[in-house]
C-alpha cells in the first residue's frame, strides 16, 4: 500500500487468532482462513501451511492488500484451496535454492481443488536463472505428482523457474488421473507453460499459455513422458490460446514410450497458436524477430513406439517462427496423427539464422534410421493453409536417404501460394495427400 506524499508502508504482522484456530481444530467449521494463524507480510508460509494441515476441508488465502510471501508449500488430500480475487502469492526472495523447489506441490494427493479467479501465483524466474542459484528447470508454480481427482481453476501462474503447471508420476502412482485445468493463465515461465509427463483422463480448457522463455523446450504445452510405463490416455486440450512462446506452441514428444506402452490418446480441439501480433502480413514482421518455433510439433514416435492417436481438430496457427506443423521421426507403425479441419496462416515469419534446413509450412523429417525406418502415418482432413512462401507446401526430408515415407493422406486447401506443390519423395508408399483450391470461405 502506498500513501500519497509519504513513504511506502508495509502492513504490520497480525497475531494468531486463537479462537478461530480452535474452532477449526474442534471441527466446528470446515472453512479456515489462513490469516487466522497469523499473517506475516515478510513470510506467511507457516500460516498457509498450518491452515492446510488443519482439519478444514476448505482453506482460504484472503485478500490482505499485500502479497502472501511464501516458501515451498505442500498440499494434501481432501482439500479445497481458494485464493481470493486480488491475492498475489509471491515466492520469497532468496529461497527455492533446491532445483525442484516448487511453490505449491502435491504428491500422491486425492481430491484436491485449487481455485483462484483473479489471483496470481508468481515466482522469481530472473533470480533462478543466475548465480547463486544452481541451474535447474524444475521450480514449478504448481506440481502435481501421482495425484487423483484434481481441479485447478482460474489462477494466473507466472515467472516460475520451471513450468507453470507440471503433471507427472510418482513412484507409487505412475500417472495423474482425473485432472481438470480450467481458465488458467501460465505466463513467462522458464521451461513450459504446462508439462504433461503422465496423465489419464486429463482436461485442459480455456487456458492461455504464453511467454515461455528460459530453457528448452520452451513450449506453451508439452506432452513428454519420461518412462515407458507412464501414460497419456484420454488427454484433451480444448479452447486454449498458446501465444509467443520461445519454442513450439504445442509439443508432443513420445520417445520414451515403446510398443509395450499403453496406447496414447491425445486430442486438441479449437486451440490457437500465435506468434507475433495477430493479422500481421509477412512484410510487416522483422525477419530477425525471435518468434519461436513451430506451431504444432509431434516427434519421436518410433517404429517400436506406442500405438494410439494424436488428433488436432479445428486447431489454428498464425505467424509461426518456423513451420506451422513439424513431424520428426514419426513412424507409420506408431500412433496415428490426424489434423481435422485445421487452418494455418503464415509460416517462417522469423529468420532463424542458425537453421540451414528446408523451410516449408509443413515438414515431415526423419533423421534417426535406428528408430524410425518407416516414417509416416499422418492424415490431413480438409485442412487449410494460408501462406505466401515459395516452398513445397508439405516437404519430406530424410537426412541419410535410408527411409521411405508412407501413409500420408487427406486433402489440404491452399490459399496465397501461386503454384502449390508437394515434395514427398519418389519412392514414397501409399501417399494419397491432395492439394486443392479453397472451398468457400474458411
């Protein structure tokens, strides 16, 4: 709080409210306010952690007019945590020295709800990126490890030293299950907006994932298992905006999964990847501008990789720094990739000086013959590409000429390219992809 004409005033600490705490401990109320355990404007960790450890089913972090400065906080089962509108939870300066120190962490927790419409969870990314902090990428805003039945709604999570939200496995529970992430903004995080390592029945909807920059992959959202027994099953990302991330907008990277892994089922619906300002023509974007990488990238589905489907339905991109779509070491024998009624506008809007490879809007590439000798298995169902680039619309690139592209199908409507063409290799097998003029207004 700032008093006009005077110095900046820090509110004084408030004492513990013994009567309110006792009522919670006796079970007379199931709703606890964290400041009942006392509020210290310099470090409120003990108040929040004590409230969470109490018998209360609902714990409220109330608006006090000043940030709640916290060290790492551990969440528990059967908890509803509410951050009131206007609340700012701020990581304490000088803390979080451990590479995996997350602001909020839940491990093997069941029945957890974190609600925070109008609230902000903020860490200190710039601090963690330099000494004396050891280099690390796991200082998450919210870490969910081996959890069941979790709802996260309405938060803004920003400037973490890792991911805004991490969803992964524990030793006891090899995937998170029944997770809903809704109306959340993850902005300016170090590694990813959201990382999904292992999840079953996951819904991410109406979220904004933006401004990731710090350490690769730097994606808006990344589905990337660590072990072959982890799962990506019934995962849906719906109605999300993925903007101005330094890496790919959407990244699906399945290298650790094998043919013995559970089949994957990922579906993206009505998602939009944006780099740079919307609507900008190619000529108005500086070629040296750092706009990020591809809009949608799927990689490392090996010949002996997982079965299943990765599906993009009515997804769009605009002004991507590199390709609109990039498929790397994607085997026709592994999970099938489908793009249905998708629209991509404007690719290669940044120079990427260090990249000497092909520059097509859609790239299918193989560079690991030991893992992917039968690349392909991609379908484009009535998709539209709007571009002005002088390059093959879809390009197949084999680094050592040892593989044969196969099973690429569908129809792609092309707008803005004078003579659209494909480059899919002379020895390709079962290629039925067609280029067509646009039909009506898309």
